[in-house]
C-alpha cells in the first residue's frame, strides 16, 4: 500500500548547504531529450496503486523541463546519500529563466502551453508550479528548500493602437517573470511566489510588454515603495525557524528585499528587525551588490546565475569593496568589519595600477582606498561587510563535489555550460530581532 504524504512539521537545522544547478539561461533553449524518469504520488484512495505525476497529455516543453529538473535533484540526492544529515537543510537553486519555453511559431503553440513573446501561458505556469510542489512533496525532500529559478509566462490583454482612422483595441500580451520558493517534504509545506519588477534588454524579452508597465496589473505589481504593494511580503519565506529572502536579478540592484520588503513591510507593519537569515538571488547576469544584502552578521548570501559570460569570470568589482570572487554560483557570509578579507581591496588596487600602465599613465601607489575602490556604500546608516571565508579562514567557495549531467540531462544545453555543484554544509544559528 503506498504511503500517504505526511503533513508539514517544524524541523530544527544546524547547517545549511547550497546545491546549485548552474546552466545557461541567457536565451530560450530547445527542451531537448526527455529524461527517462517516471515519478509517482500516492492515490487518494490508499488501496489503489501510485499515480504517475506526468502523462503524455501534458504539454511537451514543460513536461521535459520539469522531468529534467526532477532528475537533477535526484542526482544530487544520490550523491549526498552517504554524507547527508537531517540537521542540514539543502537549498536547491537554479538560475532565472529556468522555465522559458522554446520559440514555437505554429498555430498549435498555445495548445502546447506556449503563449506570445516566447512565454508560457498562464495555464502552463500554473501547471508547472503545481507539478513542482507535487514532485517534491515526498518525505525524501523534507530537509530541502527549493528555489527553481523563474517561470516566464504571459497574460493576454487588449492594448490601444493608433491608426489612420483613429485608435482601436488589438490583441496583445503582458509578461511576468515569476520565482517560487518552497519547502519540500509535504503538500502543505511553506510556499511563496514573487514577480520580478526590473527588466533588462539582456533578458531577451520585449520590455514594453512587461506587466510592470501595464495598468491592468497595478494592484499586483505596484511600485516597490508603494505602501499598498500587495506582493511586498512575498519575497520572504519563514520556515523551520529560519527567514529566507528572495530576489530576482535586477531587483537586487533596486534593493527590493532590503528596502521595500524588510524595511517597509517587516519593520513598519510587523515590528520585526529588518533582516533575513539567508538572502537568495536567482539571476541571469547580475553582479553581487553587498550594500543591498538584507542581512546582519553571520547571515548568508547565496546565488546562482545563468549568464554564459558569468561562468567565464573569476572576479567582479564591487564599489567600495574591491574585487570579489565571482562565478556562476557562490556563497558569502556577513561579517564584522575586521573580518572582511583585505585581499578584495588589494586586488582592486593592483587592477587599477595595471589599468594605468595599459593606458600609459605614470605609476601610482594609491594610498587612499577611495581612489581605486570608491566610497563604501552605506544604506540605512548601516554598512555591510562580507567574506567568502568561514570562521576558520577556509573558503566557502570550494565545492564538496561537482557533477556534470550527462545523457538526456545535457543534450539541451550548450556544451560545457552546466554543472551540478554542492557546496560544503555551513553551521548556522538563526537571528530573530524584535523591535522595541
């Protein structure tokens, strides 16, 4: 008799572990070969056999991408089976645009869940979210938190178009870029979803079609500083005594989590301290901005980026900080000022000297850090300091293991652009601050 899912129960964790599926999401990719996996769930009638989660009636594009993500998670779970602990919360993250459909110009595209502008339909988006929750509600994932990138989808709308004879309403669309974050292991485990605000040309979308710019969705996607903003608390998920904050790409640069969510919502409305325990970022070509971390000391910042150029980088410049280690996924820890590695600033000084030499300028020693670093940003009168080192001085960025997916798990991706990376578990004690 199949085991029925258990309800969500509070768990206590001593360690956090980032597991990142690094893959290319700059542009739409073909769904690729279908992985040979067939996950099931218990039937509502406990006397009946398990029910397959996927069937042939489901649209091909979304079914293949969902199966691939499930198979990647199972690959990670298999790799962890000899070292895993129920006291370690696994945080599985994938880049922005993980769910972006392949271009399909056929008249049958909408029936297959693909809408205008190379987006999923609302119905397809709903199915994807439903299936993700269903896939990972099994007890095997009770100690996992899932952040499976974003889903690019659209809603049909009417827009006004000027003609020689006047104006008329024409069929159009507005797109959303939606991220979800949820705890695994139970059908009623904590869950939230957020919609990205900022749009970039590098997103390979028509920015004028963003739902952010459409008056029809004003109540749902109001400006981040609007006190009536209905989604403002959704960037935060509380589970198991931990508070997670999530941003999507350019929203990190706009301080959506730190200012709009943590200050305006949790401070002003709930009387709670403006911090999260773990700040998460899913992106496709977004530099880390430490001044925008919604963290206090000992909190963690974790990210994964789907830009192909980022995968080839070793460092990034952060104003006021210096050259930070940079790759497709990473972890940083918030620390006291005296624990921020001096190598960040020193690397920036040497880079500036090299730049001067290449431009034929006289050699300069640069005694004043602001000459080559810029001024350290101070947001809300509180500077942020970070480190890629743990308390023992060991780097957080050396993976525990790296796996390169093969077979149907790699055929869709440009060669050499994806890895499954598990970082070492990090000790952690949550911080909860109540305001007086």
